[in-house]
C-alpha cells in the first residue's frame, strides 16, 4: 500500500517527507532534482515521492513532458494500492502560476493533477507549503483563492479534510497534516502505521 507525494518541481515534497518521517529524502536547491521515483518504507506502507512536474529551468520541454507522462502512467497503473495522495503546492507562487497558464488558455498542471487524482477516486490532501512566508492577515484570502482554483468553493475552512496550510521548514501545520494522514490510514485499517510518522 502506498501514499504518493506529487507536486510541481521545487514545492518542497522531499522536505515534507523529511519533516514527516525523519527519512533522509534528497532535497535539492534546483528544480528538477528529484527526477526518479523514490520510495520510503514505513511499516506496511511506502511513501512514494514522485518527480516534480511542470516547468524546470534547464530541462528541455520534451523531457518535462516525459516526466509528467510517466507520473500519470504510474498513478493509473498503481491506483488500486494507493491509499491516498498528498499534493504539495507552493503558497507563494500557486496563484501567479495558475493565472499565467489560464491567460494562455491552458489548465495549470497543479489543478490538472488534483482533478486527475479525484477522477481516479484517489483521496488527496492538498498541502499548501511555505505558508510561513505569507502574512497572517493574508492567509485566509490566499487559501480561499487556492481552494476556488481547485474547484472547492470558499471558504477554505470547510475543506479542512483536504486543504492544510503548513511549512515543511518551520514545522507549522505539521500536526494537522499528521492528523489527516492518521484519519486516512484509519479508513483502510492501517492506523498502526501512523507510529512511523513523527509527532508534532
């Protein structure tokens, strides 16, 4: 059984794995460092860290597209053993990137991925990372806008079983995401594996 971690390149997937599990997930300063699937065993389950998708400086467009295709193919092939997904988005850049894509008449890849996972019936936690750099009085408005872009009507607080603001750097919000993980593991009778996730 698997928990998959997906997200645009450089949103902090590997950092979140390190913060949640203490596993030595490779963290890169440049986008596109994680180009292969990485697996981390936690009792009876594995966390599967998927390569980052979307624009990556220095990588040809065809390589970027190939990575995205491989991710989609992996999820489709393995959906029966995926307990749930955690999609990490960048609090700071999500809206800017989404609006830029929409102006070109394209569906932003973060939004496309979320819709794809739901279409397959894979429950998804949206981890809004790097929330620590957003001013407190701007957070609700930002999170409302993110939930709206993902097709979930604001206010975002009615989606606390799906959206969790956090910082994989400072630890803010980590207790909330751990609770959501526990809830989803309990649903499939795998709650004993929660002990492999750090307490906050």
